[in-house]
C-alpha cells in the first residue's frame, strides 16, 4: 500500500504564510522553483491579512513525487521568513 493518497503527477496547492516584509514573496518563489522548476511565479496568489502584518501566498506546483513535496515542505518551514506552511 502506498504511503500517500496522492497520485503523481498532480497539481498541489501550498499555502505559505509569513510576515509582510519586502522580499517574502520572492524568497518563497525561489524555494518553490528550486523544487518545482516548472512553477510559474505569475500564478502565485497573494493575500494580505486584515491588519496588513502578514502575507499568505498560494503556490500551486506540479508535484511529481512525495519526496519532492517533503523536501519542499522542509525547506519552506526552515526558512526564517516563513511562519506556517499548509
């Protein structure tokens, strides 16, 4: 039995939240592209929190394996600007 319910390849949305600082979106995009080279930054959805202190980014990547997603999650969650990855 497979350890994941996902079938690869598939489109997989990642929601990344962090402080609304200069360079946050670019930093996240750089990490995502490292793991999913075909990711198009123009498709990234950005939403500011009501107070404007936080930014939520949704990046939908073409996932090719569980290992790819695991590595992407690990690098994103280790990034100093990133607070939460869903």
